[in-house]
């Protein structure tokens, strides 16, 4: 069961989006460095993944920026993809495109979901939607957290 302490608007750092649509994953980092990735739209179903820390880079070609908590996600980061070395230091997970929290809110709203209300719910109920299928999650969240 995931701990909820990191899932707050103040700890929301960035998001990642798939090119083909769906809801972005949203990333929270607490002041102690603990890291939550709320992954609503994934082939294996909804997950809230917590790690003691993350080793993440934003990458475009040969340009690599190591992510630091509190870094402002500005234009030079957006459009890059995420490489996550946390679980596999020699073979990173190549993630999706980096987007700002503001852009993530827009995508959630386009899908009928009020992202900030969803985050508030996740803060108190971190495992509420665990395992909800990718094909169902947008409808479930739009019904509970309408824009």
C-alpha cells in the first residue's frame, strides 16, 4: 500500500504524456526526496508507485538534464522524454514526453477530469483506483472528478 504523504499539489513536480493520448502520469516528490508516480493510464492498470528516490534524466538527443526536486519545468524540458535509471541503472526505462503540470491539467480537463480534485482524493486514498483498466480509467475518473 502506497503512502499518501507526497501526493499534494505542492509536491507536484512534472508529468509525462503518451503521444497517442490518454491521461498523463503525474510525479510528486516530497521534501524528504520520496517520489510518487501516479500512473493512471497504463497497460497494466492504474498504479501509484512510491520509491525512496528516483534517478531521472530529461533527454533530447545528446542533451541530458538530471531532474532535481523543485526544478522549474520550463520550455527547455518540455518535449524531452524521461529516462528513469531508478530500478535498472544499466538499462533505463525510456519514458514518455515531459510536460508541465499546467499542460497535464489541460489534458485531464479535455478528458473530463478535474486533476486537482483527483490529486486531493489520491492524497487521502492512495490506492483507491489500483488496477483499474486503461480502457476504464478515464470514465471512472471523469465520473468522480468532473470538470
